[in-house]
C-alpha cells in the first residue's frame, strides 16, 4: 500500500530564512508520481509540482526547489528566503501508476509552515 | 468565474437536516472529486467521477450522496449527518482521472454538524 509521511507537523521560521519540508514515501510500484500542494488559509489546495519516478533531476522554480532521492524515497521541498506569504500548510502526495489505470492520490498529513516577520 | 468554485463556503446544519454542497469547475476537465479534510487527519478521498461516471467510492457512509449531472458540476447531498462529519469538504477537478494529472481544488465548504 502506498504511504506518505510528513514528519514535521509544524515549522516556524523568521522571514528570509531557508526552510526544508520533508516528505518520505512508500510504494512498491516502479512508476509513480509525486506532488506538492500548498494550502493557504483561504482553503484551496494549490498545485506546486509533479515529479515522475523516472525523473530524479532536482527542480528549481524561483525561491522553491525540490530534491527527489529515490534511494531514500524522499521528495523534499525547500523554500529559500522565506516570506510571510509562504505561511500555509504544505502537502506531499503520491500516486502509483504501475497498473496503467487511474490511481488515487495519497496525501501526507501536511506541514504547517509559519513565517514570522 | 475561473477555476473551481464551491458553494456555500460555510454551512451549519442539524443532524436531521438535508443540505447539498455544490461544486463547479470552469477548466474543461473531465474528472471531479470530493475530499474530506478533518482536523489532524490527511485528506480523505470520498468520491471520484470521470466523464460523469462514478469510478471511486471509498466506503463513504450512505448519508453522503454524490451527484454529477455533467462534467462541470458536482454535488454532495447530505442527510442525517453526525457531529463527526464536521470538516472541510473540498472539491477538485483534473483533466482525467489518471495518476499523473494534477488536481485543481476549490476553496472548500466548512461544514459544522450540531
């Protein structure tokens, strides 16, 4: 069964600090997709990134970067020079795909990030 | 309107009431989802509709009844709910129900059952 663990329940940082959100996953599939979503106080989850299991290249998008390590089954998310607007709950999610059919997203329990001014 | 909209944003109901949650997506997607988000728990997928056909029902109690009249609209009919059903109910859509498709979420309906 697929599983996603976000061990950090809450993190507080001061503005301009860098922060890394951890995500560890479990799956028996060789083909799978990993996602990060952001949930601001307004409620809707906002898609940030998708990574497939065959693409281990790290990705950078502005102040956001993601480190995918298959050897440790981790897909960590780093925010550089954090800002108050980054305060939100961040979810990591996994979707298995070996069967070729549609598979559900399994979400981690989320990390509440608070960036203090 | 753009993206995924949900109404109402807040709902308070008694255990004997009947109410409905509405979701509408303006993205031309073919799959729609209902999720339940309770405090301190991961998001729980409730139902999935793909091309208007229900494809997933994750052992959801019958007091929750989904309806998908077309690919743009999704309803969740509620009746005789319990206090433990109080939660944020999120609607989402994606191009199709497939593993690699990112989902786009609405702002949710905050439901309180008294």
